[in-house]
């Protein structure tokens, strides 16, 4: 059977190896890091992730959805924490059964690798870092000195992809590439479980402390703890504007958190230690094209389109990549050039759309959830979803409609948002609105 070399055994690479193994390909996966099942190591970025319908759909096809959801914590809405400590739940959807799931990144990655290795035609090789890719010969070179060729090479080596770099550095003519960074970085912090594993905040919510220029979020973990992420500007021009470059002493960190997140501080006994021990990560968007070189290689997942995490879709989108790719393999077999071309044509508009929506959602989470007009709009959308089974907000289209391309969700969702924000800016009380009239106006979009 034809062979496939996958570079990177992260989330997309591990899932892809299962899909390809099921189709009978001989699959070698070369991973830069050691085996996280045997060595204690950080899972990399973000301890937990929001898994939603697009990701679940891809896991379902290989029988992994129920297994993963059994260890997930459902999150039914955003719990907004005001500066005065008041909280308010904004449901993600007006329909019951529509929620997102907090899963462990390492747990998911390990489960996918374990599943992949059940197939005799899959081999995962660790501590093999790809350092170059010969785009003419289709040959990958590794730091160990090894070189590898296969029927084709699929790069799932994440945002810093070595294969993409080779394509960019002259390997592909007129290769388009763009990278843009947010001024904000992120740092992970920790809320431990309470007595006998209890949750010290509402368990079934994604918690947000929106503070306009910055925010903190917290996602529940299965063991009763929460992983918090502070999103804050790297640098600030004024003393009044908080930024990472100002939080350089224990006192400054304590004072900042006590002022901005007073209700969370008593739950974070290791706040200061964690703050200085954990790295500050960067947040950026990478777009590039083409993703393939003839039938010799293809980029999938973050290697092709790294996005900021504010829609909780990077992994979900990468899993959807794998599912769409597999449908094309079903159609065209190992005619890789045809599969890769069709894949790029189908996916590029959609991955660009989610990349743009993810940046927009940063501003929504940071600023808008604290804006009364936006809060009224979410209230109205929830009522619309409760009343009309066929109405989907932009968030719902992205998160709960695996059948709808991201590009459609973006176009339709933005038009809906503009209309609803206009309606909600003119009333203080959304319950006084004529719902049927609002629905009628929305249906004309
Ligand atoms: C703070 C944060 C929060 C996030 N939250 C969410 C969320 O809630 N929901 C969601 O859907 N997405 C989320 N994401 C996005 C998600 O993490 C990524 O989209 C997803 O991990 C992409 O999977 P991947 O397999 O393409 O890349 P990765 O998961 O990065 O895997 C790449 C793999 O390749 C390996 N590798 C790298 N370089 C080489 C090399 N040269 N040779 C060999 N191997 C290599 C790496 O070690 C790794 O195992 C978040 C991201 C961040 C940064």
C-alpha cells in the first residue's frame, strides 16, 4: 500500500494518521518532541481547549467522540465577572444541547496517539525534528541526520512549520505568506480544586473577566481545577495602561490582580509563583498559499493557518481539515495532486474566514461583553434561538453547525450582527421588541 509521511504528532497529525490508517496507507509520523506518554513534559500551548461540533464531527468518524466527551466538562455559556464581583451567565445558545466542551490538550493528544498505534500500519517516531524539506524531491531532513521520502508528505508541524518555511524560502514560486501579531500576549495561571475535587467557580461555564484593554478567562478541568489565561498587552506607552512589561515585581502583580480580578485572587494561592514561572505567549495569525507542492506535500492544520484562540476554533478547524481531506481521499484515492488541489480550493476561503472571525472575537470578548448594547444583543439572540429553531447566531453557526462552511457563517453572521446591534442600540429593553418583526428582518439577510 502507498506510504504517507506525516510530520508532527500533535492534534491534527495524530488524528490524520488514524484516518489514513483506516484507508490502509502505511503511515509514518515523525514528531519533534519526546513521547508525552512516557516523559513528563508540557503539552505545549494551553492546558485545556474548547472542543465543539466541528471537532467532535471529525472525532466521531473515527469513533473517538464519546471517549473524549466522557472526560470533558461542558460549558453552556460565558460567565461574565464584573469588576465589582457580580457575575452573569450569557448562554452560548438559546437551544438546549448546544454547548462547548473543555478538554485536556494532553489527554486528547495521548488518546489520539494511542488509537493510531492500534493500527499495525502506523508508526510514530519521537525525537525527530524536521529541519528542512526538499520541495523538488519531496524529501524531509531531520535534525538527527535522517532523511525520509514517502508516497507523499503531509506537514502537521504546527504554526512554526519547517515544511512551510522550505516552501517560503524559494521552494514554491510566488508563495503567499502573511503573519500578523496581536499587541497582546497570554499567560496561563491556575485555580486549584476545592475540597474533594469540588469546583470553586461555576463548573459549566467559560469564565470571562472582560476589562476592555485586557481580559482573563478560565476554563474548567475535569479534576475540579480551572486554567486561567490572562490576555494583556505586551508593552504599554502609559503608566495607567496595564501591560506585561509593567508587571515585573511581585507587588505589581498582586496589586494588578487585586484591583482587576478581586473575586478570582482568593482562589489563586500560587498566583505570583505561577505568574513568574509560566511563559508569556504570543498570539498571531498566519495565512499562506498554496498549501501543496504538486502531489509531493501538503500543509494541514496550524502549519497552513494558525489563528488566534478567541473563537476556540484552531483545533476544531484543524480537525475539520482532516475530515474534509479524507472525503477527498475517498473520492480520488492516492492521486495526491488532485486531492491536494481540490483540498486547497475547498478550504482556503473557510480557513481565512475563521482566522478573521477569531481576531474579531478578541475585541468582542474583551470589550463588547462589557458593553450594555452587546449584552442586550446576546439576550435578543438567545430569545430568537429559543423561539425559532432555524435561527442561528454567528457564534452558533461557527460553533454548532458542522454542516456550514466558515465563510458562510462569517458573511451571514456579520450581516445579522450589524442589524441586531442597530436594533439593540435603540432600545433599553429587548423584551419590548416585536420578535416576529425582528425575525422577518433577519430572514431578509
Ligand atoms: C492559548 C491557546 C488556546 C487555544 N485554545 C483553543 C481552543 O479552545 N479550541 C481550539 O479549537 N483551538 C484552540 N487553540 C488552537 C489549537 O491549539 C491549535 O489550532 C491546534 O493545536 C493545531 O493543531 P496542529 O496539530 O496543527 O498543531 P500542534 O497542535 O501545534 O501540533 C504540532 C506538532 O508538531 C510537532 N512539531 C513542530 N515542529 C516540528 C518539526 N519541525 N518536526 C517534527 N515535529 C514538529 C509539535 O511538537 C507538535 O506535536 C488554542 C491555541 C492557543 C495558543
